[in-house]
């Protein structure tokens, strides 16, 4: 069973590399990070710019890539399904086969310039945080793309439409809604609520972790007790990390369930 | 006075003729002279006292004549938690190489390890002070140097701890290369004229690393202030020069890298502010030159109250601070010019190194935060970025005149 998964995995990787898509994606991050470091100044500056790009584009690219893959390799998947292969094995093979190269492209593409400019050593923890978050976001959003692709298997327009809307909502509109709520209910104690709401969006979670790394000195300026406890101790980073793990598990599991029950 | 000096001189002479040579007296735990106080009384003015290693349980040791007292291998003077340990009441006294510990503690009296009271030209060097209430206390002194001492104490409460180096009503003191830790204020100055505070390391103090009150004309260069309860406060003074200091890791809702209050005609140059909640806070200060500082990764780089006027922020590097400038008024009486702002997004078409669009350091988001602090959790989100961008194009809420007309494109080296 394991060998079957690996077999599918390696096959996927070969196809992806032949397509050169992933390499281009990695190169984009390589050039971006390098130019940020070359022209932008110090490590913190470059890492923050990189994390901004990461927070905005990785979710979009991940989802589009996931859904596109489901649509494009329809024949291949259906062919494999006729073989005596467990659906679970097939799913893991397909999912990891396309998400891990994408993840690797981002991590390696950004890590190389960080390495040769010496930032990996200077700002080790911050670099690791940005790269790791990018990797996790890739996994989360590829699996979301899978779920959408499987749900709207025959209606591609709808599938892509949902992808764009979900991305727009999570990356931009969600924070607008939070801000609106904060201003509407400004007279109530909102700290717990605001933290809870932010935990429901994986992009916000990743953003909060970036914030904990770079803006902790500003966060400590806030006087509220709940925020101080949340941001001031390790509680914040553990909660956000835990929630990210849940966010990783739920869409993957959902995709697996849909894939298992689907009548192709 | 003259009479007592001559008497003690005679006694000293007599005693010295009993066994000490060249005006030098040696104190050791098992020698003929076992107490420092006794040696001081024996010594003639201008004499030398050498103290051998060991522990001496003495307090309120008074030095009333010019003397040099040197400890060999850091002999310990234990004050047994009572009163001040060493009091210098004469000019030209040198105290070197002691470990002094356990002074008295009091809510009424300022007991210190070393008190220098109405003396001139003293030198206190290479001493280690441990578990003391006040460390080195200078009262009404003139000139004199406090150099390379280490002061540490363990009371974490602000109200019941004392200051590391305390200066009150002094002239021309030199405070050089000392390390202070765990006190109330690391270095405290009140009515100190022309103080020179250079190369000190003040960290983990309960309140301020350096606290400067009513002290005109001083300089402080090359000091490091790290992780103090409330950073550094410089208040009610003028003509103070602050150069090449490092202010870092001062965190908390009322913690500042550098707090300026009622300061006038002073220069803040070449300092580095790194990861403080607020790097520079200014209230009722005027005519300050804030030039060529590195202000990096702070919560707020500058928090300037509208009571501050005619301050010049020029050629500073503002790098990835969560917020660049915060102010409480739509009007602006200060000048920001020729700084480098890492958050600047303008362009430079004529390639002269200066951005063609002015930079507005007060962001829309910082005004949102002031109104609704919970929205802090949205920092660096795309939505907030869009709001900021819109505000920069069409300013409505941010101060119209608080702008840098000539933002630099490159970091200033």
C-alpha cells in the first residue's frame, strides 16, 4: 500500500517536472526574494515583504492549482480508479503528489536567496517561520482546491468561480468584516471575540503568527489583559499553531471523504 | 577641623611608626589591622590603605581625609544589612577593587553601598556591589569619577528598590563603563550639571535604565539600555547630548526606548532603537535635533504629543516599525525631512535619491487603533493595507501637514 502511494507520488512528480510549471513558480519566488534583499535593505524588511506576498498569493495559487489538477487529470484519475487500488491510497498519492512539489518550490525558491544573503543565519527563527507558514498554507489551499474540484466535478465554471470568491473572501473581505464588527460593537469587551474570529481564517492565523514574530513590541503596547496574555506568552503561538493544524486536517479529511464516496 | 586632622595625623604617624612603611597600611583578616575603619583612622592624609582578601563585617565606614583604599582580589565588605557601608566625606579619595554587599534598606533613608557626600575629585573604580539598596550615591559633589563598577540587586518592586548610581546636586561627574542591573533606576540624575555618562550598560532595572531630571548640559554617549521596565527617561533639562546609544527591548504598555518630557535644545544623534514598544516618546519638548538614528522594528517609532514643537527629525532610518509616527492632533508643529522610511512606496523618476511623492508617516490604521484598540489584531492584513493606501492618496483622517517632503529612497548609512 505504501509502495503504491509512493509509486503514484513519483509519477506525479515526474509529470509536474516535465510540465515545468512548478519550476517557474519556484523561480518567481527566487527572483522575488533575491530582489527584495538586493534592493530593499535588511532581513526583516525582506522577510516582511515576502510574507505579505506569501499571505496573498499562496492561497490563490494553491487553490487554483488544486482545482486545475482535478479537472486536467480527469482521465488519468478515472483510469487509475479502474485498477485495484484503494481510493485512500490514490487520494494521498494525488494530493501529496501535487502539493509537496508546490510547497518545495516556494520553500526552496525563497530559501536559496535568504541563504546566500546570510539572512537564514541572522534571522533564523523569522525565516523558518515565514517559510514554514508558506508551506502549511500551500497544503491547506491545495486540499481546499481538491475539495472544490471534486464537488464541482462537471461544472468547471462554478468551480473556478467559487475558488476566486473564497480566496477574495479569506484574503481580503474577511478582515473588513472583522473591522466592521469591531466598530459596530465597539462598546463591548471584544478581545476574546476578535481572537476567536481570527482563528477561523487560516490566512489570518498565518498573519497573526507573522505578527507575533515581527510586531510583538507593538502588541505589548496594548493594555487589554486578554490580548496581553494571548500575545505576551507562548499561548498565542501555540493556539495559532494548533488551529493551523486543524485547518490542515479538516479540508484534507473532507477531500478524502468526498473522493471516497464520489461516483465518478 | 584643623585640630582633629592634626590630632589624627599625629596618631597616624605614631601608629605607622609601629610597623607600616611608606604611609601604607595593610588590612587583613588576621593581620595587626583587621578593620578598615581602624586603618582609616590610623592613616595620614594622602596615605594608602591596602585591603587583603577576606570578608570584613563593617558598616558606616567614614573616610574623612584624602586616601587611596585598594582591595586586593575583591575583599568583601559586608554591611550586615545596616546603614550605608562606605561614606566618603573628604576630597581626593580613591576606592578601588572591593566587593560591597548587604546595605541597610529603608523607606526613609537612602542607604547606599558607597555614599560620596560633599566631596571633590574622587575616584570609585572597579568595585562590585551586590544586594544593595542604593549603589553609589553622589550628593553635592564636584568632579570625580565613577568607573567600571558592577551593581546588582534583586528587589523587583519599584517602590522598595533604590537606584544604581544616584546623582543629586552634583557638578561635572563622570560615570563611565559601569554595569547596573536589577535596581529601580540604573542611573539617576537630579540637578547634575555637565554630567558625562559614557559606555555604561544598564539593564533589567525595575523602572528606568537612565533617569535624567533637571540636569542641564550633560552628554551621554555609547551606553546600552536594555530590557528596563520603562526604558530611559530624560526630563526637564536642556542642552543634553545623546549619541551612539543603544536602546533595545523595552516592552510594555508604558515602556519607551527614550521618553522625552520638557526637554529643550538637545541633540539625539546616531542612536539605535531596536524592538521597543515606543522608540521615542516626546511630550512638551522643543528644539530637539533627532538626526541619523536607526529606528528599527519598534511598535511605534515616534509618539509625539501636540505639546511638542519645533523638533527636527532628519536623516533617520525608520525600518519596519509597526507604526512610524503617532500623534494626538491634526496639526503638526514639528519637521520630518529627509528620512528613510521602509514603508515608503513612492518612486524616484529623476533619480536623485529622494522620493518624488511626500511620505505620510501617520498611517490610517494607527488612527483606527487609537479609536478601537481591538482592531490591533488586523495589523498587516491586506484589507488594512488597502485602507492605508486609499488614505495616502486622499488623506482625510491623518494630519495634513505631518509629511516628509523628501523621503530618501535608500537606507542612510
